[in-house]
C-alpha cells in the first residue's frame, strides 16, 4: 500500500514561501503539521509519495528534508491555468496519477497506527460519512441552477432527497484507478466549463463540492461501496468534536485531523508542536531555526529568549536542559522560564509512560500537588478556586477556574495520594448512586483530570 500526499505551493514573489500559514495560526505550525504527518505515516508505511510542484519540492524535501520516498512535481505544469484557491484540484489530480493501490492523506492528518486491512483492501476509501454538512446546500443549489455542465450524478443526488450526503476527503484512496480518472475528468470539466461562474460561490465551498460531494455521488452512481476509516462516529456532528484531541494521543486516540478552526486554536497548536518536539526533536528544532532564519517571528515567545533561541541552541542543548531538570539541578531562581520550559519538555516525555499504563496500574500511581503552581481562593456566596500555572512557551501565567471535582481532587493532593485514593475521597462529595452505577466511568473521569493537571505542571509524581 502506497501513501500519497499533495502540496500545491503558494506562489508569492513578495514573501518567503516559508511564511505561508496554510490556514494555521502561524507559519511554523503549518510546517510542523506537514513534518509530523509525514513522519507518522512513515512509521507505518514504507512508501510515502509527495505530489507537488517545484517550489513544494524545494520546501518540503530540500529545506525540511521530510521522509518522502518518492516525489513528483507534476503540479508545476498541470495546474498553471487554475487559481490556487481551488486547492481541491491539486488533490484530485494527484488521485488520478495513481496506478496502484493507494491512500491519499491530507497534510493535517496524523496517525498512530496502521490503517485496518479493510481500508487497505477496499475498492474506494474516504475518511468518514457526512450527513447534511451545513456548507453544501447553498453552493450546490447555485451549481445546479446557474452553472453549466454539472455531472448528472450530482444533479440526481440533489434531486433524490433533501438530505445531502457526502464523504470527507481527509483520507481518500482505493484500488479502482479508472474511477479516479473519471472522477478527475468530471471535476475539471465542472471548473473548465464554469470559469466565468467561479465568482458566484466562495472558493472553499467549490472545493468541498467538487471533491467530497462529487466523490460520494460518483461512487453511488456506480454502486461502489465506500469504506470509511471512521465508521463508528455515531450521529454526524459537523463541528467534528474530538478530531483534534492531541492530549489523548496515543493511549485513547490514534487519529487526528485538524480541520478548519482547529488549526487556529491555541490548545491544538500547542499540543501539535509539543508532539513533534517530543517524538522528532531534531526535526522540530531544525524547522524552528529555518523558519526564524526566513524572518518568521515564532509564535512561541520563549524562543525569543537567548537561553532558548533555536538559532543559538541545538536539540542536544535543549535536551541537556531537560536532563538538568530531571536531575533537580536546574535553578528556577536563575531563570524561571528556562526552568519551566525544561519542565514542560519533561512532562510531555513522561505522559505516555505514566498515563499509558493499564488502568489498575495507573490508578495506583501516587501524585502530589506541585508548588510550582498555586491556587487562589475567593469567598462569596460560594467558594471559588482558580489554578495559576505557567505556560512556558508564551512566557506567561494562565488561569484555570476549578470546578467542584477539580477542587476536591487538588485539595486531596495537598498530600501524596494515588489516583485511586483521590478518586475515593472525591466520590464522597458527589451522588453515590450515580457513581456506584458506573464506578469505572468515574475513575476514568478522574484520570482525565489528573492528565490535565499533569500537562499544566500542577502535580508531580511521587517516586516509589
């Protein structure tokens, strides 16, 4: 099975191509995403192909040295006549180039295990099934009523019923190469015959219509079953909750797709960067150095400090700081943000070792409140508590308002407690009937809270 990714570069003679955000909060996250996606795919697949143009090859291969095993620059000439805002054309063209079983994976998709055999052997594959995704109705109606030469399979599907079905294309692929040729011909025919109509619909909506809706319609017309990677999603939610839960990787989740607004959420991009830093430190710090050298002001303010500047320090230097923290010899008084940054590296490295343990073993782990953080209390009609914790990457302290469960748990952890003991103490404050009905669910909820405390640096493990 071959894995394929597509990158159509953004041509702008006035700025460095490295300054392209790709929809992410900051340019470095764009490249961090591509790097993590490619490295994770190579963990499970020997063959990883990049379909791009000359500038894309220069960025992803020559500059960032991502681990692709084959590169094609077909997009350099194939798409010259089309606006780059129609990014779906690049992907669809890449599908049509394939002549062996493949899975095409978007650059904002990350996996922590190989795809199931049912996916690798399927005739056609998509990420997940969509029902009445809210962005389809208006553009599809405009296409049907005002555009010229729309494939009959799309028209039939729109007229069949009011519910609009489609297939998310974060992952697409299969074994039917003639299908992908026909699919490409239909998509380009739509655009080629409606160049004067492109302004009637936002480009991002045109993209999802010609890629995701057309893909579903054509497969339905040909009566080809689609195998969905996510086939247990329950009732479809167009906000895609849970698709960017980096904090649950890899013990509870194996699949991440940072669609749309996820790319601009602080909590998401923090975890994204820390995951690359943890698993591929050499690539991470090299990427930061190259971005900084290209004139990009890195989003993480800590990298403006001379003591943490990736242009001055190597990955080994950062590693030594973490080792000093682990040994207890890094002075917080000397430079608290170097201390907190090194601690954060340590916490992220240790998370899997601790929270990836079997449930019974995890519940026996002992923790205590870490006085690097502090809790502020305000009394009024009811007691309120706020956890203050350092965010090293942004050189600031953040506030987290504690709910009753968090308040009870952190109070219990003023002295060393196992997760099991803390859960038992907390249970006394809540409805015993509800907890008794599903004690494992309550324990799992407590584990989630402990993991959040750990990421914030609010608790530390007591060595046995």
